[in-house]
C-alpha cells in the first residue's frame, strides 16, 4: 500500500533539497503500453485497472550536499520537470520509474551515471496573478511543454487516489545492466486541487507513448522543503527480493 508519509528514514542523505511549486498532471494509460517502457523485473503499478503517467513540473531549491547549511547563499534554484510512472519491484516495493527528466541545471546530468534520463533544456516557472506557467524545451530540440495551471482549494483529507498519485518513497533507474534504487524522505505533500487552463506537450510522444486523451487528474502543492535523497544502490536480484 502506498503511504502518505515516508516509508523509511534517510539517515545519511547523499543530497538535500526542496521541491517547490509542484504540479502533478496525471493521465491513465493501458498497462501494456507503459509496461513496454519499463525494464524487467519491474512491473507497472496499477490503479483502477490502469497505468498512470504523470507530468510533474516543479522548482528544485536549496540543493546541497550533506553538511552544507540551508541558509548558505548561492545555493542553486532551478526548474525541473519529470515524466514518470509507477512501478513495483519483486517483493512489492513500489516506486517511481522516470520516463524522462527535463532540467535547467547541467550539474544534474551527473545522475546519468545511475541511469536517470536527464535532458538539459531551457525551463521556466512563472507566477501570473492566480495562475502558474511552466514551460520548457530541450536544448537538443524535440520535446517541449507549456502548462498553465490555476491552483485551487487545499485538500484537508487526501483520498487514497490523491496519495497514490503523489506519494512515492524510492525511485528506480537502470544502468550498465543493473537496476538501482534511490530512497527518498520528506514531509507529506500539502496538496490542493488545480485546474489546467492550457497544456501543450510532446514529452509523452517523445518516449514512445501515444498523446494523452481525456481530461487529466491534477494536483498542486506549494512543495516540501526537507527532501533527503539517499545514496543509489544496486537492487538485489529478483529472486532474492521476493
């Protein structure tokens, strides 16, 4: 079961950060279409009989290594946008699988070392009265997006679906024939409803999915400021994990 609060403590973080001004835009897809993009032994996690793909733009803030104080001036702040789905490892450990990661900070490309599919680009997050505008385009050309969202009323009691679509406590990547797991810990997301006023994107088709159809499920969060990312470690073989 997906939990609203962190499933584990990350006592020795490899990186600290804040994830701010985040919007979650989700569409259901046929399971077989998404499973084709996920490596074994991971299997797509389903909700209401569908796989879900999320477009999640946000601002990465106060990025720092262990021991660096959050008040230190000059710490980087930059936009990032993830296209992700939800998976399970044998043994029922649920987590994220990133289909693509768009980022405005080239330093984050170091995470390609464990298979994180980062793409550098020009990304922007802008507040306009009661709306937020997220936009980005890869430097290498191709994939791009523009999202205008209007945050709504805070959600005092998140439903099971609210939690399932927003709360995950590990990410999986694949590199050099190995599956890697990165644990994460932070406070529960403070969620609100939201309405999409405009959305154009080619991220889904760039990874091999059909363009989404129908209205998405949308959430907004002002963010979490105490993110602790653990060291990425190779996953045990599937037989050992089960």
